[in-house]
C-alpha cells in the first residue's frame, strides 16, 4: 500500500472524531428550533485535546520519516589508528578505504552508500581531527569538520584496547554538538576493556563494543544507529510522515484545533469555534480527500435524525 493511502486510512478516524465535534456545534446553529440535547462542552474539549495530540504525534514522525526515506548521513570520527577505516570497510564489506598502521594516512573523507536493514545510509570515513603541519592532511581535517557538521549521526570510534587519551577527549568536545554513539573498537584484543570508565565519558551516548576485524558487534551497532531515528516518535501504527507537504498540513491542522480549543474554553460562540474546526477539516482533507458541506450535513442527520 502506498504511504499516502496508509496515511489517509490513519487520518480517517481523526476526521470522524473532528466531525463528531463539529456536528453538535453546527446542529445547535442550524436547528435552533429543534429540541437538541445540550452541548457537553467538557466532552468536546476532551475530544479536541485528544485529537490535537494524535495529529501532533503523527506530524512529529516527520523527521525520522524523512530521514529513513531519504537516507541517513553517518560519519565515522575518532583519533587516528582507532580503526575507523577498518570499520568503514567492515560495514561496507569491501576494501575501499586504505587501512594502514601509520596514523593519519586516511587523508580525505571517503563516502559510500550502503543499505542498513533496508535504510539507505551514506557512510563517511573521516581523516580524523588532528592539528597537522601537513597541508594535504590539513585539507582532510577541514573536510572532516564539514562531514561532521553535515552528519545526522556521528559514530565516534574509540580503541577499547587502549586507555582513553587526551586526543579522544578533544574529539569528544569537537563532536559534542552532534548526536553521537560510540563504537568501542578492537573488542577481539585481550587488552580490550569495557568498563564503567568508558560509559561515564559518554553519559548521554550509547557505547557499543565492536571489532572491525572479526565483525563482532556490527549488527548491534547498525541496529543502534537506526534506533536513534525510529526512536520514541513513532505513531501507534508505526506510520511515518515522509512528505514535507503532509507535515505542513498536519501542523497547520493542529494549530487550527488549538485556536478552536482556546475559544471553546472561553465559551466563545459556536460560529467562532467552528472556523478553526472547519479549517482543520479542510487541511486534513487535502491529504485524504475533501469533506464537503453535504458530508457534514449527512453526519448531522445520521447523529440526530433532525428535521425529518
Ligand atoms: P583509522 O586510522 O582510525 O582509520 O584506523 P585503521 O582502520 O587504519 O586501523 C588502524 C590499525 O588498527 C590497523 O592496523 C588495523 O588493522 C587495526 N584494527 C582496526 N580495527 C581493529 C579491530 O577491530 N581489531 C584489531 N585487533 N585491530 C584492528
């Protein structure tokens, strides 16, 4: 099923809930003579708030939805020799990056597109942030900074077989504006330690032991990367909004509902409250197909059997 079809299905109950708010307000205007039940303002207010929350929740899936559709930019960072290029290669299962024992040999940023559990990922291996007198290496450092500022997520690679260094510390401060997770590499070595010392360095971030050499922990790393984006924002049905226009329509519908909700709270006239509600109905209709005045009327008749 297409995403738009799925979104329309998800929006149908929300539109019905909106109609259920519109109907009593509209009926009290249209059929003043008829003996209609009193409007239960408290209930309308509650339904309106619930509706607003659902629309907002759906809209808030937009960032992850867009990222998962368009792809994630993941950048590997870390001091030289921690195994960034090796990890890059293992993740790509190819040998594109030059792996070497000499620190600072990966002078440029390499990018490759790979599919992580079906999600397109543009993986970039960086030259490492190192002050250097070497002009070529400095060029790489500049590119590294750019790749870092572009990244949706940084994977900070650290060598778990060695003690934490001042250089590691410096790199953490360089990337601290980015969301990052830590790949604690070389878990295959005997000297590897994964102690609380490492975790306390990264209080806000996940630390995942991996071995670029044996491939251990790479699946966990990939799952952790995706989890950063699918996270807590998912809608009940798992549906993600990926279209900027839909996001905009949902946000505007939410804003209209809020203005009606404020008016309802202040017991403003039904006409005023209805303006925002119809606006929201119209905006949702741009996604699902328009709701005509006749649809509203037939909803009124179906609810109250008035005027028959
Ligand atoms: P970079 O400078 O951060 O890109 O590091 P490289 O990928 O060039 O690796 C530096 C050295 O560490 C090389 O000798 C690699 O073979 C070694 N290395 C990288 N990953 C691992 C690993 O998981 N285990 C072990 N034992 N060695 C590794």
